């Protein structure tokens, strides 16, 4: 008599139980990875917007501003917790939905909605508007610190948690860098 080929019901149940245990172990790590990726996406977006404003100020040899705003429609207002940002030559308040243009006020260069990348993050800035001059330097004395963290749970690693929160530092001379407040002093990526 020939032996039957295939899986028995018991073998199938054991394989499913092992798979369920492995998935149960992987979900928390994947959740942390996803939170960290969202924080990095938002931080890189803000960093890129600041660098664009600085580069355009140098290229145009005029002042160009980076503004954190509440929304990207015409009811926008400056906000230190705004996940949205606008790079423009003039003050964009109340005109954030204006199409990018070199001639129509507020002469918007680029607009980014916080919902485009990671809406599950929190932005906390010391100031909502950064103005760069034609030399690429900040025109106002306060330097800027923008902290980006997750709003879907978990605390920052600097506070003993599992989320890698990031910080963007804008210095008076125009240097813009992203750093990690959880890393020890002396590390190149530390704040």
C-alpha cells in the first residue's frame, strides 16, 4: 500500500500556532519601526523645507521665509506646532493656497501639507517663522529648535521610551542640522 502524502491536521495546527507566535513577537517591533519612520519622514521634510528656504534666499539674493502654518488653505496662520510649512518670499499668512509664483504675492516657492507624509507626528518649534537673508543667514537673533515626535503613543528615547524623536537646529549663521537628543555627547548625530 502507498503512503499518503501531505500534511495531517495536527501538523497544520502546530505550524499555524508557531506562525501566530512569530507574528505576535514581530508586531511590537514593527510598530516601533513604523513610529520611528514617521518621525524621520516629518523631520526630513521640515529640514528640506528649511534648506530650500536658505538656498532660495542665496540664489535670489533676497530674504526668503520658512513658515510653519496651521493649514495650507487661505485660512492659514503661523503656528509653532504646525505640521504644514510654506517657503515664500513674502509673509504667507492668509494666502497659503496661492499657487507658486515669482510675481503673485506672497510669491510662494513651495508648500507642504503635514498630511502628505506623516500625520501621526507632532512638531514643536521655538518659533513659527524663519527668515533667511541673501547670505543664507537668519535675519533675526533667535536661533531655532524644532522637535519632532510621535503622537501615536510611546515616549522619546531621551525620556527612556522606544521612539527615536528628532530635533532640527537652525543656527544664526544659517547652519541647519538634524540631530538625535537621545544620543550621548560626542556622537556626531547628537544634539
